[in-house]
């Protein structure tokens, strides 16, 4: 029992060029669109402890009382150790589904528990839906910008991704209609429209009620599915909640994706899909092939946690915390970002999307920012094409107020330097170079959007 | 032999460095050495003093590791280390300084102009841009002076694209250069112990030839080693590479990147600490010369312990 453990077996060190070519010859075609890049290497630097990272999408899990977790896990061990350590049904435990029904009811939805499959996080839900619906070359429609984590999923299933611009009211449904007509003329039917309608990641904007209604209507009309990803709906800081697409549609053409990541913990990796029974059946088969079932232990944990009540008050605590941090970030942006910058003012969620003058590439800006020990997500990660190069995603949930202030101050400083430099390089173009922002492109007739153009002078 | 492997650090190329370092550690362990990996940080000197290694294997890339900073500390501490001496590293990582040295030694390197940020901000250098653009022609290449990978390297197809490219390049360094674009084949010569290894050619697999991101990515760039070259070209490339290493003082260990244009080879830059990952060019070249990765690591270590053997 006290034997000294052997060092782990080391992989053969001399992987040769021939080996590499041999592996490369075996790779599936879809791996050619899974790209790594120098920019991805750059993100490795953001993990250094001295870096203030506004790049993550992390909820603040330090707010969960450790003694509570200990008590819950002890209870599970005492009551049902054997079952908690065992495999479970592919679609998930009924008792955990009851918790999901409770969460969805809190947002006005009444799903049939039989329409639910519990997944290993919301990310697996996106993967399974795409796996179920998309053949190589099939059209998938999403927002521009879209959730950066969805891009590699769509790419790995070789989808033909079309991104629809947004404004302060979310996805431009007029542009969506145009695209649907164009596709129809080409004889192509998109498989689904992926959207984060509420507190969009990364845009921070929310789809208006009129547009929600029209989107659901279009889905029926064209008989295509809408995949509604709603991780942040409960994290509303103010204003009236809007009905989820699932509620408006009744679940005929809307597949709903939910998660416990933002209301409880991302570490437990629990998400879910609600889909019409024929689609759900295929998703369950796909999930069985992927991982047989979602973690039994964490499903038991959720069940235990919900049985004690009070899950809503924990969400309320998070909302209070994040509201304060959002306010801090908005204040810091107003103080430190240059006059040419614009950004969204989200009513909930975790992210602000900022857009800089179009001559600034936020990938390069990140390199400069890292020299000041601060990080963000360059906008291009949210696009399948070359758009978004002058935008960035900023997270306000995972760091404290002091770090938000300092982080934004540092980013503002490096942007200011670039603006100043550009103006010294191209004095004649400084007028016309003032922003062609990608998000705040709302049409004149639209209601005042929550996109705030900054009017402050660049700080020296 | 007790070997510390220096890797990681604060450089933007931290990711590549960690991969190089991990692969070197594996090889050193297999060779029976006592290996101590160190992620270069604020406690570097303290840890080196405590470990008292026989030799340091430097697997750091980019500013902070490849620029002579770490090497200088190792020289002060009297610890032998792999790769070029501090002064040679400092000369090599700075493309402007390296190209000036090459020019002085009569080695062909594309025409260039270098600027600091101050020149634009305080001295109105922007007014000189049009003249330079006339001299260099389009497209031209804008590069940060220091930095080992393709980060911040941009093509400008017209005068309108130059300011944006400069802003990008200045994100990585306070000095940048505008360089004449040479159309041709991309080749790299790795040098070990004063001798050139077989030449590697990088052939972009698809798409935009100006996409630097694609250049060193498996599947998007195809590497041929030894490169298919005429004996004349091969000799000219090898001579230029060796002359470059001699001029910069890194003939023991380095990789020289060149473009073979219609009028012969042009030296672009020298990497004092070339990558040692699975996809790096130096290990490929060594393999083409019949050396396994272990052989390569052994040779690099021998050169560090007995520099006269170079």
C-alpha cells in the first residue's frame, strides 16, 4: 500500500516527421477546418496568474458556501453512494428533470419532462443538436457575432455557417428573411437557426418581443428549427423579462438549450435539451454514442440542492453581484475608452461587446494588452469569416470590481496609444476612420437601442 | 548530467515554448539525464542557484527568452547553456539589428526601413512614408522588429493599408520595419555546430499566400525536407545561412529563414532558439540528416558543455 508510485509512462519522445505525415494521412476531412493558430497560443498567456482576465466566461463560484457543498455531498454519500457511483439513463434521471422543469417554469415555460434530455453541459447540447441535424455543407444560420464556443462545433460538422448582423434589438430579422428567401431561391433549406436571444454571448443584446414573434413565425413558415440557447435568461439586472422563444412557439419548431452553469455551477457540467419527440429520440441516440449518460453524481447533486429549496435566492445573489460588476465595467468604459469606441449595455448576462475604430485589430491589440497584464476575447472568435476584427468581448462576472476597473483602465490605455499612433500615421483619414461599428448598426426607425456610443475625449 | 529545462516564461510564444520544453524533457529523461523543468518566472535565479544544474537547456521562445535576457543571467551564474550566447541572441531577435549586421557582412537581405513609435508620434515620420513606399514598392511587409513567430507580421497591398499594418506591428514591439516583399520559395536552414542541416521548404497548402497564420500549421502548410533544389540554389542558400550565423555569432545553433527569389536567396531572419515541437522545422531537418530527436538533443547538449566542439 505504501509502494512508491512509478513515474507515468512517457509517450515516445521522437515523434518524427514521418509519424506526423502518417497521422495527417489518417485525419478526417473535418479536422482541416479545426484550426489552431498563433492567436490561440496567445490565449495561453492569458492564463498567467498576474493577468487580469476579462476573457473568460466564468461565473463567480466563490459565492457558493463550501460547507453547503460538503453537507450535500455527504448526504448523497450516506443515502445513495452506490447509485450515485453507477451509470444512469442516457436521457437523464427523472428527479433531475423535475429540477429542470422548475427552472424553466421560473422563466414561464412548461415543458413535458419526457421532452428533456440531460446533457454534459450546454456545450454538449449544441454539439448533439448539430450532430443530429447537420450534414456537411448544410446551412446553419446564427447571429453575427455568435457564441465563440459554437463556431468550432458548426465547423467540425462542416456546416455552411451564415451569420446575421445584430443591432440593439438582437438579430436583424429583416436580414434573416432576405437570407431565407435567397436560400429558397437556391433550392436550399437551412437546418436550423442558432440564437442566444437573451443577453447574447458575446453581443450582450436581447432580441425584442416583436422580433421573437416574427422569428417563431418564420420558423413555422419555412419549417426550419430554431435552436434557442438560453444560459443567461435568469441573470436579469433590470427591466421586464421577455418570453423565451420556446414559450412563444410551444416547442414545435424551437429546440431549447438550458444549463445549470450560470445559475449554480459550470463545474458540474449539467445542461439540457428540450426538443420535439422525434428530434429528441435521435439526440438521445447520439448522446448514447458520445458518452452513454451524463454524470450521475452531479445529477444527484442537483437533485439534492433543489430539494433543499432556496436555489432562486442564490440566483438573486448572483444577479446582485453581477449587476454591480456590470455597472463598474460600464463606468470604467466611459472613463477609460477613447471617443471612437462603442459598446453594448446589457440588461443581464455576463458580457459586454465593445467595438473600436476599424483600423484596430483586436487580435494584435490583445498582444499589446498582455504586455500590460490584461486580457479579453478578440472579436474574430465570434465569426466564421473575417468580420469582428475590431471588436472585443469583455466579461464582468468572473473578476471583482477593483480588477474590472484596473483591467478596463489598462485596455483603454493601450487602445488610446493605438488611436494616437494611427492618427499620427494617417492624419487625413482620422475623420472618416471613426468607427464603422458592427453591432450598433441599427436602422434609424428602430427604437433607441442600448448601444452607447462614447462621447468622452481619449485620455492622454 | 543534471539538466534544467527553461521554458514558458512571459513571452507571447509561451505556448510553443511549453511544447518545445516538454518534448525536450521527455527526450532528456529517456537519455537518462536528471531533468528539472523550470517555468521561467520571478524566481528563476533563486531556483537556478538552488538546483545547481550542470547545464541549462533553453527552450524559451520570443522576447524574454530568445533575446539574451535569460542567457545573460545564466552567464552571470556561470551555468553552461544551450544555444547562442547572450550577445548573439540579442542581435538575432532584433530583426533591424540583425539585418544591419547582414548588410555589413554583404549578405543579401531585403531592403528595409525601421521606425520607432516615437518617430511617428514626435517626429512626423508619417511624412516620409510615401517616399519609402515608392522605394520598396507594393506589396510590402510590415513586421515588429522583435518576436520569433509570425505574430504582428502584415502585408500591405497599397498605401492605404500601411497605417493599419503599422498599428498592428507596433502592438508587438516599439520598433517596426517596412520591408521589400520578395516573391519566391520559403526555405529554412537549421545550423548545428557550424554545419547546415538539410534545407526545409514550406509550401502553403491552400488559399491566401499572405496568410501568415497558416504558415506553420500542420495541414495548412506542407513541409518538404530535404527541399527539392538545384545544386546551385542549395549551395547559395546554405552559404548565405552559414554566413549569416557567423556574422551574428550563432553558428553553434540557430535557424535561418530565407526566400529563394528569382535572383537568388534573401535572408529574412535568424531564430536563435528555434522551435523544438513536433511540427518545428529544426527537428525535421535533423531527421532528414539521419538524427533522431534524442540524437539532436544530445548534440545540442554536447555543444553547450563543450563549446569548442562547435
